[in-house]
């Protein structure tokens, strides 16, 4: 009779196992349906804004034109400096080894895309040597703010603006 009653009850190990599985599922659901994805989107936007400001600062301090080339189809962008021999990639200031290219198709910012990049005549934004004034790919001064739209399927999108006169970078 005791063997029969024992088979109908849960042991403490079975009970704890079920609790652990439920806790893991709850954490997974919280991560998927929580504002964390929006925080990640804001982090990606902050990275792009920081790199735009860095590029402008390099143009002013080094007195050479610098720019950012956005590749929306590949979900990435690269920072360049322009000289007599054409353009060369800017080194990443954190590692001092690699080139400063951010790829939204892999790595930390995976899952974000450029929903739109509008810099007058293309997707390349330059900053003038010495002054940091924003220019289009042809080297003409901007007549309207440049915009970069970063989108996340789970968290919406955020627009980054670059002022045509001062190069000030802000977001919506």
C-alpha cells in the first residue's frame, strides 16, 4: 500500500526540476517580450551617433576630410579619411588595430538594419577638413539635415539627424 501511494506523489527532486524549467522559460519570455530590445536599439543608435561625432572630430583635429559610408543593403557602415591617394579606413580607437567598420548583420548589433540613409545625393557623409562642416559624397555642403534610420523588427525605429550647418548629431 505504501508503494502505491508513493507513486502518486512528486518527489522533492521532481518538484524542483519543474520549478527550474518554469524559471528558465519565464526568463526567456521576459527577455523576448520586454523592453530590452528597445534598449539594444538605443545602444545601436548611440554607437552610430558616437561614430559620426568621432569622424567629425577627426576632420577638425587632423585637418583632413573624414567621412562615413553607409551600406544599407549590407547593414553596415565604415569610417574613412580622405587624402591624395583616395580614401583609407580609419582605425578603431578602442583596439588601435582593426578598421572602424560596424556590421549590423553580425556581432553585438546583430538584428538591426538601416531602414533609410539620406545624405542629399547618396549614402556617404563627409566632414570638411578643419571645420567639420558636413558634406555630401560629391563634396557639396548639405542643404538639409542628413538622416539615418535604424530599425529593429522588435522595437521599431529611431532617426538620427545631422545638422547641415554645424554637423550637430541628434536623434528623434
